[in-house]
């Protein structure tokens, strides 16, 4: 087999066989196919597309290109959750202990963030001493003992995707539905869960700006999950404005804790309840969503979800006292209000821009090597549809550097659009796609 012939075949719009896709991925991972040939192939796929069989073959080839986590030593149905990401998305911090408190086994691998705010691991490091650098043995025994563990990317999960994603990033071939779906699902399938719940975001702060594209991605990913024999459910949810009020690592952790105490923002609570209900049903602990929601309310009301977070933080070396006393979380030295210069209804918040404000303050990474400041960020006081008076606070900004604060403040104000007419915020949950 020659890579040249495969590029020619795809360029001409002819379907690639599973053997050809395996050849291409295994040799690319082993550095036997150069980047320039793979770039040409990615561009050919970008223009000619891939059908369902080809996308499934690509996903499985990438999933098998490195370690496949074996979770069979954990009893019960293991359920994983993945979000395509967005501003203020602290879902894993609140959702995983909620669901674990309902008896679902959470064995999750998470990453650090690049750009905007941090990833789940960065956020969890707001608990002094918390570590995700645990061995597979520690990971599995912790899930068996307390029902929840989150591990960093210590294993070599889907190295083909890692290499390919970096290549796509610099060759304008990221935004192809089959390539995105296979990239995300290869990592999820290699991570070993029996069931997968996906949160596909749409809107100005999401990867998929258009709702129809988010639904198409959700359909592709659930079909890939089904093909691999994993129960896969996707919801499409709004990311046209930040989720909840807090943006920034420790601030988001605090908001997640408040949510576990039943005092969280409505949108964030609703999202956790919806995803959680799907996870509980997929894990076989409730017969339907309604029953699962009752269970989730129960673990918030009786404090067991919060206790599960504390157990989890402690098991991974973190200071669990901060779960009960959030003043122990990292704190910024400068706290100021961002005052509105206009009066009217908030009719739009450019979501990405709010994430960039947090990045400017030091809460995100410009490059993979950047150090993150866990204490900085913003607490929004006004969201889409709210009325604001001139002189009223739009948000509280937490910073450690006056210059960065001023830059972020200016950028924040230009992300808000205020008008005379009332505007309804977009619906949070846009739909559900299930493959079973
Ligand atoms: N996230 C991924 O992991 N892969 C993509 O291709 C796009 C987003």
C-alpha cells in the first residue's frame, strides 16, 4: 500500500477501506508517513468528506493507536461525560460527585485548558495539594472504594489523534465534522467507559457556532459510540453566553460547590441535572430521567453530593476543608466592580470575549507552557435579558495585576451589548440525541 495512492483515491471521491485507514493511521503514528502527505490527505477528506464506515474506521484506528484503558476491574457500569467546552463550563466539578453520590462509577480522564479558562484539572488544583498524576492502579482502586477518580492524561491515549489534531490545527482542516467527531470519540473510546454522555455546545462561545452544526456533530458522535458498542447520548446546550456567573478557575470551583449545596445558578444547575439524569439512566441506576432527577435532588438536599466531592478531593491529596470553607480557595488581591455606562436590557454577551478577559487576567494559558493564576476571573451580575441601570455593576473582577485588570475591564465592557428592548435568553437545552 502507498500513501500516494490513498491520497489520490480520496481526492477523487472514492471511499477508503478500513484496511487503508488502518495503514494510514498506524504508519503516521510510527512516523512512517510524513506530515506533508497527511496534510494532503486531511485536505482531501475536508473537501470529499467521509461516510459513516470511513469515520468509524478512522475513530477505531486512532483509539487503538495507543493505550486502551481497561476498566474491567471496576464493578458496575462506568459512565463518562465529555463537553466540547466553553466559557464558565465547570460542569465536571459539580456533576461527577452528584452522580457518584447516586451510585454511578466515575472513572474519568481530564485535561488542562489551553486558551480561555483552565480545564477540569486546572480547576481541581484550586484545592491545595490536589493531584491527578495518579497511577492506573490508584485510579481503579479509588473508583472501587469511593466511586470517583479523575486522572490526568498520563497514559498514551490516542497518540494518532494528538499528532493529527496538531497537524489539522496548522493546515486549516479542523472544522470537518467527521474529523472532529472521530477525534473526540477516539479519546473517549480509548478511555474505557461503558456509556458516554456528551454535552455539545453551540453559540458564540462554542466551537460549533451554529445550532445545526452542533446537532450534526452530536449525531455523528452518537453513531460512532453505537458502532463501538457503547451506549452514547448527546445533548446540545447553549454557549451563547457564559454558563453560570463565575468565569475563572477557583471562582468556578466555588460556584460548583454552591451548586452542590443547592444554591447554584439556575442555568448551571439545570445543565447538571440534565446531564446527570442521562448518566444515571445510562448507568442503570434509574429507569428514566424523572426517577434520576429525584435521586439527584436527594443527594443535594441530604448533603451527600457535597460529601462525595470532599471524599474525592481528599483521596487525591487535596485540602478537603475548602469544600466546606471556600475562603480557603485561592484568592485574588484586587477585587473591583465593572460599572455599566448604559441603561437598558442586556441583549448580547460575546461569550468568547468573556473567556478572553479571564485569559488576560492570567486565568488561562496562551501557550501549553504558561502558568495559570487560579485566583483570577469574573463574577457576572447581569446576563442576557437582565435590566441594568447606569452606574450598576455588571460584574466583579478578581485580579492580581492592575494593568491586566484595566485591559480586561475595557474588553469586558465591549463584549456587552445593551439595548432598549427586552430580549429573551436562548434556551439552555436545545435537544437530545440518543443512539439506543
Ligand atoms: N476537540 C477535539 O478533541 N478534536 C477536534 O477535532 C476538535 C475539538
